[in-house]
C-alpha cells in the first residue's frame, strides 16, 4: 500500500459555552475532533491534512473512526493525482462503507489536500468550483435570553446570525437578540420541537424577521416536516434528516432546503456532489459545519459556491484553533486563494 495514515484526537476548548437542543456537546465547554495526516510514498515529504468530527448522534466516536480508517485507506490504495483521479478515488471511498461520514470526511479531505499539494492546485479548483462564495453566519448556542443577546451584540458585524433554539424561552431569546441585531436570523431547533410548538412559534418567528427554520423535529418525522412546510411561510431546512446524498430524494416536497455537512456526508468530494444534486432537485442549499478546526472549515469552504446559505463558523467558536492559513475577509467570506491543497498548516 502506498498510503499511510496517522491520526490525532484533539479535545479543544470552546470560546463560549455552546449548547444545542439534542445534546450537550461535551458539556458545552469543549469538543472532540480527529485530525489525520496522510502520506503517499510516491510523493516523499508531502503531508496531507484531514479532519473528521465524530458525533454520537450519527453513531461515530473516535474509536469507530480509528477502526474503519484502514478499510477506507485500502479503498483508495492507488489513485491518479489529477482532478479526475481524485474524484474517482473519492467515489471509491464513499462506496467502501455505508455510514461513518466523519471517518470518510477525514480521509477524503486529506486526499484532496494531498492531490492539491502534488499538483499545485487549491481544493476548490480540483472540485471544479468557484472561489466566489457567500459569507458565513455566526452561531449562538442555547442560553438565557440576556446572555444570547450579549453574544449577538458582540457578533453583530456578521451578515446573519444562527440561533440555537429548542428551549423554554425561544421567543424571549429571539426578541432579546432582535433588540441588538437587525440582520437576518436563522433558527435551528436540532430536533427539539413538537408540531404543536412549531405551529405556536411560527407566527412570532415571522414577525421577528426569522429567515429559516432548521430541523425542528426528530430526524425520522418527515411527515411532520412536510406538514409544517406546507403551512409555513418560512423555508424549513432538513439537517439531521439529511445525512448523505441518498437522503435527498425522500425530502423532495418535504422541505424547502437541506443542510449539507462534510462530517455527515463524507468529505469535500461527497459534499460537492450532494450540493449539486440538491440544486438539481430544487432545494435551497445550506452548507453547515461542526465545531471543527480550520482544516475542516477550509475543506467545507471549497464547496461553498454551491450553497445559498453558509454556516461555516466552527473554528471561530474555538478558544484556540491549532491551525492557521484560512482567512476570513471583512465581508465575512472565507478567502479561497491559489494556495495548493487546503492552504492550512499547523501553528508553529
């Protein structure tokens, strides 16, 4: 085998406590992510970076990732270091096993970084995509309304805010935010609502200028999602109900939008295909992330020209990002440059 892999488990502190409706994310104070370094003996001295965020909600842990890495690496044992070659290798990687999106993401990201470094091309160009991407929003976790409002005030330069909801004070929180922030607000319930709660809250959300509602109900309740979308003036965006490209067809006519995340679907190659297919099916596309370092955010940003809404702020939520090279412009767009591969490296 020409490829070898080394992985490192990172536990990273968050800048502010970050809670969502369906989990505590390690108590809301720290997150765990996995960084991989992939080497190919054909290209001595080239070290490729990848990242996968294991989420127990999707059945992944650091141990399951380590267990499937050898299988995934074997699926791409040899590949041609060209744009066509990396696409073919990425497809083989996705076909090697049904789930394990974070493990696939780590290796697929490293594969694109490797080919980019070998060819001198940035990842977005390997994918055949534009460097012109939408700005990112900024996400605020569940907390007391006054606390969320204070954090919204600090983040008021961002062109949109994403507010986690699903608690007892959702309307009060959004009202408090609206007092200090005039831009678009996106709400994400992370499966935390019931149909009754959604029906009760929707008029208030419209009055408060909310732009969209993300995943209000449990992942399997497509019937509830469809009923809400049929009556809601706001677009409903599927997240936990939309894990891979195989979930898209079942959501046609159910929600107006879908949230694509590299850690769910398996990396930049899979995400680019999923976003393109979602557009073909008539969905509005939302590109999301986990609380990841600049490695995963750079890989996600490479696909962002296919997104209508962008939520790539995971590295901004960290107290200390251990990687450098990815720059956020004054317009809150991630800068996609001509640097080969991901364009990120470990801090000295």
